[in-house]
C-alpha cells in the first residue's frame, strides 16, 4: 500500500529547506539527496541474512546498495522480492542484536546536515526479542530531533514493549482510481489490463504489478494448488507424498507465499459458493478451475480449511520440517474437501 514510499516522502518533507504546507520542494539539496536515498541523516533497517558474500553477522548497511536499487526502481515490493534481491536463498531474514548496536551507534552521532535524523525500520515485526530489548530505551527517549519510522505488515507480531512506545498510523489499501493511474502511467499498462489487475489485487499494488508482469510465482502457485486439490479429492496419498517433497524443497518464503495463495483461493471459491461471484477476485484460468471446484468449499468446511492453512503457515514461519507440515495439512484437507454441506 505504499508504506515505504510514504515514510521516505515524510522524512524528505520534514527535512526540506523550502517545504510548503502541502509537500517538500523537491529541488533543494536535502530533497535531491533524499530522492537518491543518499542523505547522510537518513538511515534504513530491514531484515537480512547471510549470503555467499556476507557470511557472518550481517547488518542492513551490508546491503544498502541493493536496497537503494530496489526502492528507486519500484517502492512497491514484497519481502520475498527483497530476499531475492539480496540472494539469501532459503533463509529468512531477521533484524537482530547486531543491527540494534548499529542503530544506537548511528543515532548517537550528531546530525550531518539535516534538522532531523530519521531511522526507517522496514518490516519491524522481523525484529527479534534481543534486538527489540536493546532498542527500548532509545525508542522511548531518542536523541533530540531523532525520528523512528517503523513500517509493519503485521503489528501483532511486534513485541508489546516496542508497540506501546509507538504512535500508530494505519495505511489503508490503495484506492482503485489511484492504482489504475499508477499502473497506466508508471507501467504502461492498457486501460483494460490495468482494470483487471486492480480488481484482482484488491488494493495491493505489489500484486497488481505482478499480474501485469505475468508473475511466475502466481502461475506456479496456481499449478501447485490445482495439483494439491486434485490429489486430495482422489485420496492419492503416494501422489501427495511426492507433492509434499517438491513443495518442501522450496524456500521458506516461497512456501509461505503458496499458503497465502491457497488461503486466497479458498476464500474466492467460498464467495462463489455463496453466490456472490462478483466479489471473487480470480484470473481467467483461476475462474475456469473454480467454476467446477467451488462446490467443495462451503460454510461447513471453510473455517476449518482456513485454520489448517494458517496453522501450516505458522509452523513454516517457525522453521518446522516442511515435509511434515505439508503432509499433515494435505491429509486433513482430504477429509475437509470431501465433507458435506
């Protein structure tokens, strides 16, 4: 929904030398540096992990080049796209205790040239307890004219002691007209193509852009979803074992991405069963499959199916064995999709 872009725009505004009541000037020396993300008083923190180049104690500064390239190219991106940009393979990034030490060190320095020092922490829910506890005092009593901007997609995962020290600003879904204009102007999309992408994305610009680009992840997720449902319907346990092996070989973020996709497909098929297909957000190929599949997702099983998918996602997040998690989920889905209305 543009939280990264909004945080940077806000930071640029408060440090602009000639700001107006509506916006920063965009041309002063401070704005020029902000627009290239190279202002010395602008700092970023984001989840990281080791890769082939950074093999020990990684911190955000080690990946600042990749961060600038990704944000400047397109500020609407997912956690998975970030992990791909820094090439951490199957690892999950975190914001750890070494990062906290770097934050404290940087913010204890005097401002170089701006009125405010700004620390933008993206995906604050990826901060582990050790890092969060080290930052408590600084977040509660920051140095003079120092601003923390914590960006989160799930504030329920941020530890309460950090959350209680923050002022909550909710960023809502992107409005349809704004999303349409963005896709047409920034991504050269046709009117109908942009309209379809906006409808299917439900206000999520990352999803909309992925649909425009014929995102391979969506095609892969669709194929694996169809395969899973067919194997469950046939009670093909040997086929499910092979399917689980293939999915377990994926990276953790890809596995979570697939489970999120499956949860969405369950929701859309339930909408079709409830005879409200106009609010079922489906592509043409998804619509074709769902036109035959939707009777098997109904009021007597949608709650349990959602619970199983959410439970599997939680266990994958906690680094549980993927083969066991997916097989357990699949065996339960066999019973659920064959349950009566």
